[in-house]
C-alpha cells in the first residue's frame, strides 16, 4: 500500500506539471486577448511547474537517502554476525552475504550472481514466490541443500525473520544459517564409537577422545546421562554420569517447561527420534554460575550387536551468537517503550508453552490486562507521561513473574502475563490485585488526584482453548466482558463461548446495518410540569432490519459500546436528531430541545466538539436546541478533562444534562464545578418517592440546590399521575415517562406534538 501511495503522489505531481505546461501553451496561443492577464497567468504557471519539479526531485532524494541508510544499517548488522547470514528482500533485488556464508557457499564476495538467481540457489529452489517466502519464514530448523561448485552439495539450516519494511513496501529478511558439515562429521564419529561404548565399562573413554566440544549421551534403560569431560567443565557439574534432575537444577527457570517437555518426549516417544536429528536450545547455568545459551544437537541410535538405545549428540555454547542475534530479536520481539517482550514474542513463546502444557499435563494461567481510561493520561498529561506510566506498569508485571512465567505488552495499554498454575484457583485474582495495588500507588506527582486502575481477564491453558491463540482470545474476551466497571477481574467460563459467537455475529450484522441505513430514531417527549407542554425530546436509536424485525437496544448497544461502532452510531444519532429538529421547525412546530445520549468513548474523543458543530452547521440548527446527555459516572471519570470538554460544548451554545443522577458518585459538590444546564433524576428516585420520606427529602434537596445554581431538573420514569403531582409540588421542572408518552417514531412524535398544542395534561 505504501508503494502504491508513493507512486500515486509521484505520478500526480508529474501529471500536474504536464497539465500546467499545456495551459501555458494554450495561453501563449491566445496571448493577444489581454497582455497583462497573459503575463500574470504564465508567470504563475511557470512558477508552479518549477515548484512541482523541485518537489519531485526533493521527494525522490529523501526517499532514496532513507532507503540507503536503512539498507546500510542492516548490511552492517549482517556483516558482524559470525554465523552464515544473508540479508535479502521479497523483490529479489538485494542479496547481501557475510563472509561466513561466502566461505560456506564458496562464493567470491566481489562477484556474486544477481539476487534473483542467488537467493533461490541458497535455499535449494529453482524460483522463489510469495508462498515460498512464507514457508521459509515460518519453517524453522529445516535443512536446505544447495549446490557448491560444479558437482558438490552443502546442507545448511536457515532461520529467517522479517526485519524491516521500507516506505516502498519492500520487506527485508534476515536468514541466519547453521552449517551442518562439521555436525555431520561428529554424528559419523558418534556412530562409529557406539559399538565401543556398548562393550566398554568405562563410558568416559569416548568422551576423552572427543573433548573439543561437549558430548552428552543418554542411556534410556538406566536414565543416566553421560557427559564428556568438556561438558562437565562447561556446565560445572562433576561426575561421570548425571541424572535428569541434576541437569534440570541448572536450567534457566523460563526454559524449564521446554526442558521437561523434551525429557518427557524422549522417555515416551523415543522412536520419533530414531535417526532424526533434533535440536534443543536452552539457557543453562555454567561453571561460572552465569546463564549461557547451549545448543544440544542429538539423535537416537541403536547400539551395535543388538544393544539398547542411546541418545547422543553435541553440546555447543552459542551465547555469543545469541548476543548478536539479540539485536535482531530486539527489533522484532521487544517493545520499544517498556523494554519487555511484545505481542510477536508472546505468541511465539505462548504456542511453545502450550505444547509443553499439553505434553506434560500441566497448566498455566493467561492473564490479559489494560489500564482503565489510559487515553485520558495521554490527552491530559502528554504521551511522555503516558509512556512513563506504561513502563511503571511493566515493572509491576515483572515483579509478579514466577518460575516459568512470562510478561509482555501486546498493544497500547494492553499487557499479558503467563503464570504457572500451582493448583490455587485464586492465583490469578491474587496476582491481579497485587498489580492493581501497585498501580494505584503510582498516583503521585503528575498523576496526583487521578484514579489509576486496571481491569483484567484470564483463562487457563490448555483447558480453555485448542491453541495458545484461542486461549488468548478467551482471556481478552473475559477482559472485555468485565470492562463495564473499572478495576474488574473476570475469568473465562465455557458459558462465555456462546456469548462470544453471538456477540461476534451481532457486531458483524450491526456493522452491515450501518452501511444499509437500518438504524433510525425514536423520540420520547419531555413535559413541563406546570403547563403540560412538550419542551423537549430525547432521541433514542433503534434498529429495524430489512424484514421489519426490531432489535432491542439493550441487545446491540452494549456490543457497540465495546467497539468503535458506538462512535459511528453516535454520529448518526447527532446528525439525524439535528436534521429532524430543523425539519419540524420548518413545518412551524413549537421549537423544542433535542437531547442526545453520548458514550464515554465519544465524549473523550478530541474531535467530539467538531462532530457536534458540524451537525449543527449542516442542518442550520441553532445550538440552543441541542442537548448532550452524559451519565453521572461518565462525567466524573476525569474531572479536569470533563470540565474542559463541557466548557467547549457550552461555548458552542449546546446544553448539557447529567443523566441518571443518583446512580453513580452522588456527590452534589460536583454541581459547583461542572457546567450542567439540566439535572436528570434517575427513575429509582421516582419509584420509591411515594412511600419513602428519605427519598422525598433527597429529591427536594437536589431540586433546591439545582435551582440555586440555575440548573433545571427533570425526572424520568414517571408512570402515574401521583408521581407527577408529587414532583411538581417538590419543585421539579420537567418529567419524562410512559404517563406522557413512550418512545415513538418520527411520524407519531410529530402527531403527538401537534395534539399537545390543544390537549395537555397538568397534574
């Protein structure tokens, strides 16, 4: 796409220059019309041509310079690797080989064939297409055979990763190889010595003769491991034989699951290893008590003269190679902000761990977390402060890691944590609450007076999915299910599966409904208690399918609120409500205020005021006839940002109502700082007002305080004349409820407003 975009820009500028030249030619032929106009016009056109041409040259130069710089950096990285390595691209226009690979392939670095010939040759293929590239990247530890000289062949194991994609859309790959020639010689020596090993009582005889690398032999019958003297010195374990437990005690904690899995497979499926070379890379504590990377390349062999099965192979210290490879891995697998693994690394490690849990009959917890309302930190404190908080949160995660655990930042403010299941069903909640407590303690300094909380969802592996990816999806769904409340902790259950499918399908249908214009507005009247006149309408979104079926809002609104679809719906509601209000005004109906509900995702968007202003301008509706309704809990999530955003809306002239007052923080003190024009009493007050004196006193007090601040009041959920009468006596200004009218279509609402001119009810 980037390549296409850049080409479009380039050819657009060229086309613009050509058209301008044609205009100059045309003007020259008609120069007698007006000399002054002709001179000005041609001067401007000539200047435009020059500027366009200079822009094209500058743009090409910048792009070429950036491309050369990136290629130079990657070439330098390849050149410093000690293992055979090659940098190449998916267009097969570049192939940079380091000295080690040139020696293995017996190629002259100064006279290399073209990349389109060289790359397929080194992978033992006639040609390379997109499918072949995908297989090369995904397949690990596969032996590739390629020709050397005129009549010889060489085997190499390639491990390939994508390391960069430039502005032209060209992807660069780094392939690091393992030359198999020396290893095959070692295998041949192991086989020739197998007979002597079976007959010899002193098994160290073999290892004494091969001391240049570490040798490890495993005799299945006795469960004994026979190390060479070289390996004993490398690991720092003495003795002519070890037990698996001895070696396990030296393995790095995060690699234990991989070690246990290989031990289990060797014991139960040794036939799979017969005459097949396998590779195991682990971090093991060396003789200096520092963890180092070791590669164990081995296969199972049948001993001579009908002896038992022995597993043998070489152990090589690959720490230096790993250190250099870490530069590449950092690009692909480390999060730049927090310096912990990213989603790519998590998915790769997670799938390996999933296989281990299945083979070893153990389980792990997969926890997904995100920082509640993190976007407010970026909006109000700046991205630098947001990154600081992300780093602090990553530190909180690392402190909770246990043996074999793993943590990563998977996107934005989303993090994942993998923990070994110890049999404690409460472990995920316990760990999450520890992290929540540590995060809350960060509310100092620039984060003072801010509620720092995080929500979490978790699932168990392998029980809750057929792959690590599916377990992650289930944990993420558990997180989204509980996101209706800050600081929520939700575990995945099997019952959620049907909900996942149902809501996923509903989301797809809702997205299609927006494209097919299946949404419409219903309106519920707001009545002045003193006069019985309609003074306002609340616009309520409804979904009517093509077959006439109505989908209840309580089904699709919660799904929409968990996705960006809610913003599309809100924009539709605002535009349609403004259009309808203006249409009724043109028809001569009484001027009424149109109320629109706004979600938190909408309200905290930077462009919300532009969306509202645009809808008003398009329909030429005066701002005083539009009212934005915000829930109490939404308005009080971030006081500073809320006040700023509400003031912007008030400057536009839009009215603002606090919806569902009394169901959230219920703090009257906020009425002094928040610029509301209307206070909407929740229906729970109305329901209990008749038989609860305390509720009556609360309503009376709220109404008095609101009037003192110049804020009007309205009660919703009014269904009986007695409720309306009592509210009027308590000083409430407006009411809304089934006593006066249910939500109606635009046609029925218009008829209701016309009848209300002569038919009014006052209680």
